[in-house]
C-alpha cells in the first residue's frame, strides 16, 4: 500500500465528514452496498494501481483531490491555460 493511496482515502473520508455525509449515504448514491464502499475506503487494496503511483512518482507529480467547484480547481485550470 502506498502512502498516496492512504492519503487519498483519508482525504475522501474527511470530505465526507465535512459534507456531513456518511459512507452509507455515499454508497447509496453510487449504487454500491455499504460493504463494497467500505472495501474501497478501508481495505489494504489501493484506489490507485501500483503502476499509476509509479508514473506519478517518476514525473514528480502528486495526485490531489479538490471539490469540482472549488477555487483551487479554477485557479489550477487558469494557470494551465
């Protein structure tokens, strides 16, 4: 398990708390069982494949999760244009 996968899982869980949403509610929105979502967020299996992590590392990139409507995303998009 990579640190990146663990960090991503922590960020997702923290965002759920920030939104006041339970894993059970998110599972229902995704048409998943709570157990299936629990496996994704709690298992030793990562959200990212080991090769995806290797590619990011090799390029010196870090994967970040930001809300789709966030100012951070808009600022990043403008900086890339």
